[in-house]
C-alpha cells in the first residue's frame, strides 16, 4: 500500500431507498386511502347518520336517567350494561338499513 487509501465499504444511508421499504410505503398508502374514503363517506352521509342514530341516543340516555332516578344511586352496573345491550342492536339495525 504505497500511499493508497484502503477501500472501506460504505454503509447505506438511513434515508436511502431500499427495496424492503416499499412494503412500508404500501401499507401507509393503504391507511391513507382508507382514511380518505372514510372521510368522504362520513362527510357525505353525516346528516343521514345523525337522523338515524340521534333519536336512539336520546332514548338510551333518557332510559339511563330514568333508571338512575327510579332505582337511586345503588343501581347495579349490570342494569347499565343491559340498557346498552338493548340499544346497541337498534343502532346497528338503523345503520344497516
């Protein structure tokens, strides 16, 4: 080695494109596409969803308030769960229709 610099293999730059990074980009693009589609759907149908679900939400809240008023503070947590289980299929049914 008469004055020559030894060749040292260089490490790839952290931001350098590598073939394995494309899978991460594809999944990120799928997430963005899903979020874009969800925003498009909900921005177009928000009022319809509100008209379908708001009466059920108000009825569920009134039912919970009535149970709290009639049974007092010592109401079992299972009754609160039961009210939720009664109204949840109604939400789902309204959204399916």
